[in-house]
C-alpha cells in the first residue's frame, strides 16, 4: 500500500520549500538559510545515507544547521535517526554505540577520535565534513529507498531525573499526528518566527524546530544558549513564539529585567511546572504572550495542556491535550474516583512504538490502546489533571503516605520561593523523613523557621518537611526536570 506523503514527517518541509523556496527557514546565530537551502542540504546528506545503505544514523552534535540537515536527510532516505546527547559521558556514549550499532555516526571530530575503536563497521562523519558536502554545487541524485508512514524515523532517549536513558522508537505517523494536534493547541502559522534556544538533542527544542519548518514558519536556534543573544534575536527577528524549559526562562527573564518584548505572542514551556513568581515575571517581560504549559513524556508525546487564556487551576498541569484521553487508575487497573490519586494512563495516536535495546523494567507499560510511564496523578470534577509524583516517588513517613507534589504546591504558594523540590530521605525509625530544597526569590531572605511555619499552617503535621536546604538553585537536567539523584545525594550527605 502506497504511503500518503502527508503522513511523512518531512512532507511539510518539502511543501513549504516548493511554495516559498526563498523564504527564510532557519536562522542559526548570524547565518540564515532559505527553504530551498534546507531541502538541498538535507538531500545531499540523504544521498550519503543512500550510498552507504544506512538504515540507522546516529546523530551526536551540538546545535548547528548540520543537525537539521542530518535529521531531514536521514528521513528523506527512508532511514532512522538515533538521537544521542553530545553531553553524555564517554562511557555511556560508547555503550549506546555498541548497543544500537548505527551504520553512520555523525559527531564532532573529537568524539569520532575518542570512539574510533568502537566504530568498526560504522561510517564516522564529522559535522564539518557534512557542512562541506552541503555547500557543494552538484546535481541531485535519485534516492533508492523511500520511507513509509509506519517506518521508524526516530530512536530517542528518555532524559528523566534518574536512571539510565531508555531508547524509544517513533514512526512517522506518530509525529504527523502530533503535528495535527499541536496545531490546534499552539496555533502555529506560516507567519510565525519560532525561537527554540535549547539543545536539539532534547525533545522540546527538536519538536519545536521541526514543527516550525514543516509548517512553513521560520525557526531560530543557537549554537550555544546565551541570554543576551536570545533577547537580541527576539528583537531583531521579531520572534513571535518562544519555546523554553522553565530553567532557561528563569535566566532569560533575569537578563531581561526592566525590558518588554511585545513581539512574543506565545510562550511555550514544558519539563517542569512554572512557579507563580516565574509566571508573573514572564507576564511582565512578554506582556502580549499567552503562556502555554504542556505536560508530556518522551514515550507518550503530549498529555495535557494549561493555557493562560483558559483559567486553568494554578497547581494543575491542565486539561487533556487535543486527541488525548486520560484515565487515572488504581493498582488493579480500575478507574479511580474524582480526586483520588492513581496512575495516569493515556490513550492517543501519538504514542511511541515501545523501547528498543535493554531496559531496567521500568518506564512505559501498555494495556491495549492505553499506556503509562508510571506518573501518579488525580483529576478534579472538571477534568483538570494534577501530578502527584511518579511510581516510587511517594514518601512513606511514620506510616503516612505523602506525595511530593502536594507539598511542593504549598511551598510555591509562599511569595518568597522561586523554586522547590521535595523528596523522601531514608530514616531508621520513621522509614523516611520529608526533605525540601527551596530557592528563594532573588534578593529575598528566608529562614527554615519561616518555611516550617508556612507548611505547618497549610499541611497536616506528618506532611511537613523535617529537613531543609535553602540554596541558590536546584540542579536540573537539560529538559528542566529536577535532578533527583543529585538532590538525594545532597540530603543523604547532609543527614549523616
């Protein structure tokens, strides 16, 4: 059966290039590329993929136009991108190279040299080599392989707050379905200019850039995240859509203090919940922007969305995203009552195809058309979803079960707190004690006594934190999640 070209991820790019070949498609620092440029550069890489008959291309580069070339070129050749994080330690990268055995490995010259002995049957290409080929003047060559909508096009890796990354597989159809539903929620148009300054090795920025290019909009990226360059790009490029994780937003707002950027009409964020203080600061700097938070998972894609225009409850992660059904279930797999905490299950056409390679047995579970990654949550009578941690994150102290998110919500209600994270620390008598790390609002002083009093006024005694850490920042992963392993180690050492 012949594939409908609209069901291929890169079809929108080709349509945009055909209709507006000279329109600016991609801006990277001071360089810009038209839609005709992007398609030609991608096609030249596709020819290399085709010549090597490569079914899997591992991509491990920091942000650059070459990342876009390789991504789209691999898809045009009917092959699959294996997306590695260039920030991974060498030992992990070596393990994943061995496990996933790509036919082509695209990386920096240093990474290629470091792992030369692990590339016995793999073709190594540096970003500079691909850039040189992309700039050549040559006639197009026909490609022997043709993609289909059910073929895998992406092997991505989870980047949660703990545990080794798990490799998940996506087919073209899951992302073209995501395009359809995110268009309804985000309202992206050809006239938009989308700035996604985060690493393209992570889902938030990668999806934003690919969606923009497949919509016919202009995408702006940075080789390295720099707040002054972000603000300059917003002004000079008339950026209308800014896509960032909350940690990046925080430093952007700090740099922009006292300034206003009215061109931004949409601020999209994910990876962690915005604190009330961060949201208020964002409103002042981007007065015309609708703030859109979404909750999702690498394996499940979009799950819920909270829009500023919809008056979502502040502590909720929103209503179901377009095309998504949500059900909260108990341990027996039965739907729970409104307000009761259970495991969040999701049904949509945007789910990944599962994992590839070794896993530790955790992660996504499937039940027919439904799937879960083990997040705990509850829904209110209006269907808004609230997160209560992940399986294994519930704290059991002195026989009571407490969910970190409920305590974090109380901490965020304090006007002097900019960020917070709560977890359980093992205790020989109580099982666990509740530990909380908080980041004060800039130039604000806050004491443990004040924090304890605030919690005691709003929580049951057993739910109040007993260990405190007041710090300048919380260590987070690149996709904005609290680094739970680092936090756990800090509290463990502090409690010795």
